[in-house]
């Protein structure tokens, strides 16, 4: 019989780094890697901060998880965390929940410089594979797209248009020898929260449940479960044939239909009652990701598990 310690460490003795380990997606990536038996290096702003306490409670964390204090703009801190790892999951990037006065400086500069620091540190540490999380917004924000057009990984948002609607797009096609970089473009990620603070995507659902806005736009929400995104990232790391960009989305549902679904499950919350119709939106094609073997869970499961976790965290009181 294989001992439990050996069984958990069988996949790889080398570490896997998760940058942004304490965040919404990062926490689920750490959880999945630990459950699969990987040794994990997690970067956070402050390892002893109470908001990262949930990480130490994850299965196998006491044996296989080490947290590092790291800053994207501090190259040496990133290198220190990455050393000893052969794979890196770069899942943290500045995503403000509200508009910022100077996005080029406050968001873009940090994202670009930070990502370049991660890639340079990966080269120095001889990492072989980086899985980088971007957003479906890097595909869909382009005035050239027609209503109902199906978009895939060869499609790019328009940088100048993103500026006019205060969105951010960074495109980098640099090929780095010996380092494989796979990028992910997830849609609106929902699902249960492990962390104590509220992330931007969960805040969207929380506002629908509790803010009591009288009306909202009846636009299409493209949704994917955060746990399914974590599974997709691990697939991209483990499958050597994975390359390039991957759109990661599961469900497309209009706002009114989603509110009706939530109202049927949880009738006591304060939902919008009026919905303003908008034009048909673009559609996203995730067939490329599904060819890797990726599957996703039903939307009802995502919504139910999300709300349950909000209730447990006291976010709906």
C-alpha cells in the first residue's frame, strides 16, 4: 500500500506557483492543486493577513502549501517565490470593481510590468510552463463584431475602443524560448467563495440579490463556475498539447432569466423588477478548450453554491 504522504506527492516533487493565491480564483486553484497532490507555492501580499487564513485550512495545506510575500512589481520577491517550481499559474491581475481615474497608470502599467516580471523570473528559474489568466473581455470588446457573431480565440478586442469604454486590453505576442505560456479568457466567474473578502465578479451577483435596484439592462451574462475555471487551468498545465489562448465560458443567460431563476430558488431576496431590452450580444466559442477534455457544471449548481457561500459568510445579512 502506498503511504498517504507518498500518494499526495506522487504527481510532482517540484512546486507549482499560484500568484494571487488568496483571491477568488487563486484560492480554488490552490485547493485543486493540493487535492491533486502537488506542492504549492502561493504568493500573497501578506501571508499572515487574516484574509489569507482560509488557505491554511485547505486539505493537505499543512504539508504541501507554502505562502510567500510577493509583489508583482518587485522582481526579486517574485523570483524567490518561483524558485523550485516547474509550473506557474499567474491568476492575479488588477481588476478594479469601479472605474479608476487613470487606468493606464493604475491598472495597465501594473499589469504589464508585473506580468513581465513573472515571465522573466520564470525564465531565470527555468520554469517550463506558465498558465496566464486574462479575460473574455480581451475578445469581445470590438465595434467590428456584429450582433450574434460567434467569437473564438483568434478574435481580439480593439484597444482604442476599450479606452473609450474604460476597459483595459493588453496584447503581447512575444514568444519566449523554452517557456510555454498558455492564456485563459474566462467569462464572468461565479461560484462559492473560499476567501473572506468579496471579489469583483461575486459582487455582481451580490448586488442583484440585495441592492434592490428597480431596473437593470436585460443583457446577456456569459457565466462560468470558478471551480470549472480552476479545472481548466490545471488541464492546460498538465496537457502538453495545450497552447495559445483558450476562451473559458459555460452559460449564456439574459439578466431577466437569471433573476427569474434566482427568484425561484431564493424568493426572499430583493430583486430588480424591470428590465430594459438591449441588442443581441456576441457569442463566445469554447470548443477549443473542450477538446482538451474540459467539462462544466450546470448553472443552477453554480448559483446555488454561490448563494450558500454568501449566506455562510454573512454577506447577505
